[in-house]
């Protein structure tokens, strides 16, 4: 496309302004995480200083936020693993078999994306509570309880994303393997899985981000044993006036893995965020 | 489905019949477990919630009298509920339209430049991947009346420090602006991905015929992008409707309920005021409304693209 010079210059100016407005709060905030306590609140802000890691040490060890980090890891990884174990076969089923209602079921899966978390979070809390009172079986404040509830948003997404990868593969692949004597499961394991492996990894990482950032369900359902990093960050809002450095240290711990993953996942990101509806 | 050889009528052995039965239903072997879990973690809670909303249930008491639709009536007659419903509508209207216009604009602009596209995309992805709670906390700091960058900047311009999050007149707008800051890049990414797949032929012939660029945009780009636009609007609408995280950490609904969203209000009704049934009734109302809205948008969407 041939673009007049003036139009292009204007485009550059506006887009650069947008990028700057995105970067300033993120960078300036992150910088605070490395500031020694005496300059946390200095205004005008101090831009040049000797960076320190003491804020990270303080939140992780003294405030014991490493426990939240551990809980976040257990819950995020656990819920992604479960979502994959259930979702990948289901995606394969949807991609390969046409049956009555298959289209409707897929649409139903998208519609789950519309459900506000309060709609499931509220009954989950009550169900866990009543279950515990009735049977003594405690799902409240357990990692497994949260992993289970996270399936409400992870599982439909895994199925939709993985279905896209399976549909791209020619069905002849496993059929020829089955002619050679493999069972369908054998053909799946030996022939199909190695090919869709990159897709599984991308799906897993993207779903990890969603589980990692989740706040609402954790707020309702997690307790002392399971509270996650976003919840830990939330506690600093009360102390925030005086603890900017600590707050941004926690924020940065939450952001770091996601930013690293995003660099590898840029292509898949849109697909994941839109359920791959646009494929 | 193609009929299996084994399903042909006439003398079949039992094992053949069992085989054909499993063949015909083999998709359930793959789909069944996932479906079962989804029924347990999504459908059952909703049914449970609907049940709870018809009784008077609290976390403490053991008697649970049936009250019919009383909880729904109380909810709809409650000023705070209506106020938070109004606020939620405000969020949906302004956050969706704001992020849509900015994101769409950015997507149009990025097609006019060549160098720096990738780095720009990478920068704009950052807010999307941040946890909303982190975004909220970060902007708390930016907007802090004493130490925030915004007020420092306003100070340079000679404007005295503002407590933007503590004033009823500005708090709601601030929260919406922060929401737009986080999510207009999503619209940008979706629209840009859609634009990359547009066919070239109609543009070339239109240009040959000397059609103005505004008409090209209206008559070619917009209609071709319709499904992409709908997806972006749908996602933004359902997300704005459920807003909780950033409000929770930025204003917690205040001042004077001006920023309270439905999610926040129902959370408080259940867990602060221990009115489980009433909150359940409210959440069912919420589900009905967003269900209706997204069903209408889906309808438009499915006219355009083949799903499933």
C-alpha cells in the first residue's frame, strides 16, 4: 500500500504515543520494585538509583509470599494438566467424529465463556461448605478444589484450541496407521500426538497464563492454605500507601513468567483469546 | 454418519452388534469425560444456585424456608442493586466503545506504517497479559494524590494534586479509563489479525475505479470485517459486564457506590452480609441478561462464519 508521507508520519506519531502510554506505567511501576525503601514515595520520582533486590527478599521471605507463589504454581500447573488430560481427547473427538449435536455442543462450549465467574463462584462456595458439613469431605481451601473450579474456564478453551490443531491434520494420517495394524489409540499416540505436540504446548502455556492471573474464584474459594499470588498482591492495597516497593515486587513476580511466555506465544495469543472462533 | 457394514440387517452375532454399538458411539469415549466434568463444574452449580435462590439460605442458619421468587423481587427492588446494575451498564457502554474505537483505530494506523510493526505489537500485548488486579494496583500508584506520576505530571502543568479515585465525579471514569487501557490492545490484535486475512482483489478493482478511501472503508473493509468486529465486541461486552478485579483494588465500589459493579455487589451481598439466597438470585439475573445479550450477538456472528 502506498501511503502519503504525511499520513505515515501521523500514524507513527499516534502509535508511538500509544506505546509510550502503555510502557510508562509498566516500566515506572516495575522500577519501584528495585528502589530502596527511602525513595519509594519520593515525588518527583527518582529515576536514577542503585537497584536493590531487598523488596523481593522482603515479600518472598519476611512476608512469606513464597507460599503464595507455591500455591499459584501448584494450582495453575495442576489445573492446566487436568484441562489437557480431559480436553485434548475431547478436542480430538470433536475434530474427527461427526455426530448428532456435535455442532451444538461446540457452540455450547463457547457460550461458557460468557458466564460471569460470580455465577459459578457463589454456588461453589456454598456447595463446598455444605458438602463439608454433610460428609466431612473438605474441598474448601484445598488445591484440588480450586483446580476443579478452574476447569470452568480452562476446559472449554483447551477443547476449542486443540480442536483447531486436530482439524488441520488430515484424517488419513491415523487411518493409514490403523490400516498398518495400530488401534485408534495406538495411532493417536504414535502418529498424531507427536505432530500436534507444539499445539499442545502452546495451549498449555496460554491456559497457564489465564489460571495464573485468575483472582475472583481464588478470592472466594481459597483460604490460608491455598491463597494465590494475585490474592497476596491484593493484600498490599491496604498497606499500599506506604509499601509501593513491596507491592511492585509482588506485581513483578506475577508479571515475569507471563511476559516471558507471551514472547513465545504471540501467534497463539489471539487464537486463545478469541477461542479460535475466527480460524 | 456412514452406516457400518456391521449394522446391516440380517443375522449378526452378539459380539458384532456390541462392536457396532461401540463404533457408533466411540466419540463419547473421547468427549464423555470432559463433558461430565463440565456438567459438574458449570451446569450443576448453576442449577444449585437457581435452587438456592428460591429458598432463604444463609451460611449460618440450618432452617431453609421456601420463599419462591421473593429473593428476585427483593433484589429488583433494592436501590444498591439497581445502582450497581446502572454502574455495570456504564462500564459496558463506555469501556466497550472506548476500547473498540481505540483498538480499531490502532489497527487501521498500523497498516500505514512498515518499520516497527512487530515491536509495536509486542508492546501493545503487554496490558492484555497482565493480571487485571496487577493493572488496578499499578494505576492506584499512578493516580495516587501524593506520590503518583499523574499528579506529578499535572503539577508540572501547574494543576494542583487531584484525588481522582476518591471523588464521586471522577472515580467511575478513572476505572473505565484503566479498563480501556488494558483491553483496547485486545481489540487491536483481533481486528489486525482480521485485516491481515482480507482479500486484495476488491480493493484493487475499487481503486482502479477511483472510489474514495472512505467509501472503500465503508463498503469493503467494514462488511468483510463484520465477523471479526462481532467477536471483538462480544468478548469485550462479556468481560466488561463481569468487571470485578480492577474495581476491587482501585476503589472497592466507592465512593458512595459510584463504582460498584454487579459482581462486586453480589460478592458483598453473599460474603459480607451473609445473604446467600439473595446473591444467588442476583447472579441468576446477571446470567440471564448476559445470556440474552450474547445470544443476540451470537446470532449475528453465526450468520457470518461456520462454526463446528
